[in-house]
C-alpha cells in the first residue's frame, strides 16, 4: 500500500463555502474602499485613469476580481494578509509626510506607465475583428535594422574582404524595456540556409517576407544549376552548348577544306573549347561560375550575420546576468532596511537564531512517523486558521 500523502483534497476547510470567510472578505473590501479616498493624490494621478472611481479603489477592485476564484487556503491566507497590510498602509498614507504615502505614489506611477504602454501597443496593433485584415509585410521606412554591415573597404592586399555585421540597437538598455518587463534572451534559429533571431511573439510579417524571398531566390539559383546540367531540361544547358560547339567545329573543318577559314576570320581554338566564342565557355563563365560565386557570397554573408547574432545573444545574456545581480542586491538592501527597522541594529543575530530554531523544528518534525507528522501539520493549520479568524473579528470590531 503506497504511503499516504497530503493533497488539496484532504483539506477540511474550503474558504468559498464559509459564510464567515465571505463576510470577512466583504468587510475588508469595504474598509479598503473607504480608506482609498482619504489618500491625497496629485492631479496627474487622480485623473490619469479617466473615470470617476478613485485610482486606488480601481486597483483594489481589480485585485479582488482577480482573486475571486481562489479557493485554496494556500492562496487565500496570503491574499488576506496582503489586504490587511494594505489597509494599514492606506491608513498611514493619509498623511503625505509618511513613507507609506511615497510608496503608494511610486506604485501608482508604475501602474500608470504599464497601462499607457499597453494602450500604445493596442493602438499600434488593434485587436482582431470578425473579419481581420491580413497584416502587411511591405517594407517600412521607419524600421530600424537589427544588423548594420561593417565590411571594410577593398584594398590591394585584400580585394575581396569577408563581410562583417554589427548591431547598433541590441542589446537594449534596461531603460528602453517596457515597464514591468524583464529582459528576454533572443534565440538563434535557421530558416533553411538563413539565420535569424527570434525576438518575441508573434513573429514579424516583415521578417517572414524577407526570409521567404531569400529562400525563393536561393532555390531558383539551385534549380538553374540543375537545369543547365539536365539533358531533359527545356533551358539551354551543357548538352546544347556541347552540340553547338561540335557544329561549329564541323563548319570550321568544312571551311578549312575549302580554303575559306582564314578569309572569314575563324580560328581553330574553338575546336578545343578554349575560345571565348565557344558556347561552353560562355555558359561556364556567365552562367555556372556566376551562380556558384553568388551562392558562395550569399553563404558567407549568412555566416557573418550568424556571427553577429551570436554576439548579440552573448551580450544580452551578460546584461541579463548583470541586471539580475543588481535586482538581487536591491531586494537584499530593502530587506536589510526592513529588518533593521523591525529588530534594530543587531538584527543579524536575531534572524540567524530564528533560522536555527526553524531548522531544528523542521528536522524534529521530519523525524516523526508519517501519521504523527500529518497530525502535527493539520494541528498547526487549524491553529493558524483560528488565529486568523480571531484577528479578523478584532478588525471587524474596530471597523464597526
């Protein structure tokens, strides 16, 4: 028989079915809405959302709607704790000289920047209608190229330098990223023979058009090479040129026998296929060799672009690692400031002692038999629920 494991179905408390839970949520919701207008806001923030509802009340309403379908205690308890902390923050933020007031202004300005960015994106990319128009892939003059060609000028020592590329717009600084968005590392991919960077979704129609045109042009050149060497092709190929040169040699032999070859200006070099007038030489020089050189140049250009794209990915990863380290340092600094405000100058020793006690309690719990361990966990959850309900009753009494 497999060991018993705790699952969400084993929970004996369902918040959505508790009348006390619904009463507490509604009371918290009304208390937050009543405290919102008491926070004085600048005119630009108060009218930025363009409706009669207070901006803070609007944020609270959306948060409650978002969490409306949560039924798990694992999600409900932290949400209620966050709501009670916000109620305390709003009560203190009624005074503009408090840090809570500054934190609310910072939060609202960040939300406003995100909202404006979303609205700009909706204007640039309107939502699909019942009969959506196919997105245009025509060249856009305002498009900034991802790569710029930096191939050096030809010199006598290097008449055909290899192509090189560099990017002037990637990686983007963190200030150019959309508000509230983290840096996404692009991915190098291939469309047959051509490399490209996947920067986001959906893929740009312009990129689709360019890759399609490049692949079609390459396929056409390869088909032309195949047709030139195919005897069944309708194009003039190697077999046709060979027959034409053979016909010219027969005509020259006939003229030489009649003594008119030199008078008509013909040469005997055509017999060996080395004359510029031969069909075979013309096909190789202006056809096969030209197409092979074009394919080689196209391949070298694709390799140079791939090298530049790999450099972009390398720089993006380095900048993402730097931003992650800076974000970690900022969060650590804020946490240390909060611990100093709560516990004083010697907070390191207090936190270390609390961590040691938690580790010992966890180790002791794991040493218990499974049934006893499950019973202890359920008892702790019950005690926590009773404590939260008691705190909730005290808050309701204070509000009333």
